[in-house]
C-alpha cells in the first residue's frame, strides 16, 4: 500500500512573520526613542558644561583681579555690575551681567589704563571705552555682593554668584559662586 505523503518543510507561516515583525518594530521604536532622548540630554549637558567652564574661568579671572584691587566705594552693596581699580595692572575695570533685548544674558567686561585709582572711582561711563567684551557664553544671570574696604577698619570683599544655562528657556542650570577678599591694605590705610 502506498500512500502519498507530502513533505512539509519547516518554516514560519505568514501570520507568524507579520506578528514577529510588528513586535520587532515596537521594540525598535522604543529603543530609538530612548537613544534619541539620551543623546539630546547628552548634547544639552555638554553645552551646559562648556558654558559653566566659561563662567568659572571668568570668575577665576575676576577673583584674581579683585585681590589686588580697590572697589569703587560708591558701588551699591548688591548689583549686576562692579567698577574697580586693579593696582597690579594700573587699570580700571567694569564688569556687568548684561541682558539684551534679544533674550541673551552674559557677563561682560571693559577696562582702560589709569595712573591713579581715584580717577577710576570718580570715572563716568564716558571715561570707559564704549564697547564691552563678552567673557562668558550661554545664558548667565546673577550678581555681585560688594562690601567695600572701609578706611582703616575693614578690608572689603566681593561675592560673585552666577547661574548658567544653555539658553533662556533651558530647564537645566548650574550655579557657581566665589568670594574674594580685597587686599588693598595700603590703599585704605592698614
């Protein structure tokens, strides 16, 4: 007796293939979304890190200048700008945190050489060069807390506090702060 048998080859049916492709597609979309979100966070964190390094460099430079400086005694105790005379370089400096109309905010500086610190203290904006140089990147906010030196009882100090973001609408921000003692002992009579 002979029966004819068809040989069936092992494999997947069309329905099994469609279901497996659907599951694979869902997993691939989820993995791609996670990767894209992670990469976007990495880019934002890296940009914030660069802006923070820029702000730290500017703060360190400013702190170094302030150590050998006399702050304008007419400066308000809390402000978004500071004017001081640096005895080591014989220059008058003005630093400010500037927010422009187009939504940017940075730390800026300008200076000019002087022979006498009293000229810096009595200077007006007309004495300074007309343009500022940008010394930070990103979106910077903050201010100066100034305690001027008082003749002869107290050497002053300046605290600079900055908040740094990649742009005005960014959620992530970093905060840095430094306090520098003014060592203008000769100038104030110590």
